[in-house]
C-alpha cells in the first residue's frame, strides 16, 4: 500500500509540473492590446487571430506565429489614412433645367411686346462618368473631380403676345468639382461620410427660334452641392465608394433672334442622383 501511495505522489507531482509549465498560469501574458490590431478588444470576441488575450489562454503566450500574423494582415484592409487616391466612377440621376424665366426687354422687335414662357423647366435621366484625384486623412478627405453631365433640351414658346413663337435650346457642358468629405462614423471596413461640394461649371447653349439661325452661348458659373456616402474596402488597396448627391450646376443663358422676334432666357441647371466610384490608393 505504501508503495502505491508513493507512486501516486510521484505521478501527481509530475503532472503538476507539466501543467504549470504548459498552462498560461506560468506564461508571460501581459496585455498587448495596444500593440496588436485592433487595439481595443471587443467584448465576447474570440479567435487567436483576433485577440492576444485569447491567444495567450490557448497557447500560453501572447505572441502570434508568423502564419497567424500574415493571416490577420490579410483580413485588415489597407488604411485610408494619409493616402493619395485615384477615383473612377459612374452615376445615375435626374438632370434638369429649372426656373427658366424670360428677361427680354422686348420679345417682338416691332411692337416691343413682352411675353411669358409656356414651359419653365425640363428634366431627363442622366447616366455619366466621373474621374478624380484626392487625398484622405483619418477624419477628412478632399478631391478634385471632373463630372460629366448629359445634354438637355428645353422646348418652349413665348406666349401672351401676338404673334407667339417657339424656340428650342439644347444645353451641354461639364463641371469641375472640389469635394470635401467628413467621416463621421469609422467602422472596421467602412467609413460613412458627409460631402460638401464647390463647382466650376461650363454651360453651353444652342438656341434657335423657329427656323432661324442657331445662336451659341458659353457661360461659366460657380455651383455647389451636398451629399452623403460610404467607403469600404474590396481587396488590397481597392475601395468602393457610394454617394448620393444634389448638385447645383450654375445658370444657363439662352439668346436667339429670327429678325422679328428676340429671346433672352435664363435657367438653373441641377443634378440629383447616386454615384458609384472605385478608389485606388497610391
């Protein structure tokens, strides 16, 4: 009996030594949350490629293996902080000429009569391209963007005078936009932002009264807009960007004459829609 008792004591001691040296009780498990991503360990988060505390509990130390470090690095999207980027995108929205008004001193050059417009606005679907270049910080970003818009045609008449007459004006042009972004919610793989835009807009009108000659006018106006959107990582240094925006693209000037009638109209150009862009970090 004494022999077996001594054997049990020896085996128990051996097991105790093995457990002490293999368990995290004897390991160096100081917190390294400030060293390893994500820095702040979420509650109830498990997985030795996510938190050092769990890795320590499993392996008895707080150091990840090289394979674990590489695996975790593949899961972490490249930082959007302090980086230049190139932006390419498409958009879909509604473009319009609104609040058109007749400002002519006289529409009929013989009688001096002044009329009113039968149509004061027109809207069409607009699908176009965008390209830009910018720089992003942790909470803010800026970029300059070339924004193409669709040509739009206003068919209207001057009424309330005798005789009335019709005209057609097609407006073309594009915009150079300066965008500033404020990231108000920074999640693991997405940044939500508000966007403020200032623009320099080129509006070119081709206006004809009846079968008269076409008069071309070029005008450059300031504009602006507001929007909201999000950026999230796809793969490596490629990010997707989704944004909804409302843009004011400046005034449009339309003038024409056919000898007997004279036209002088102004309108505002607007665009409301959504953009999908790809951002490549450089």
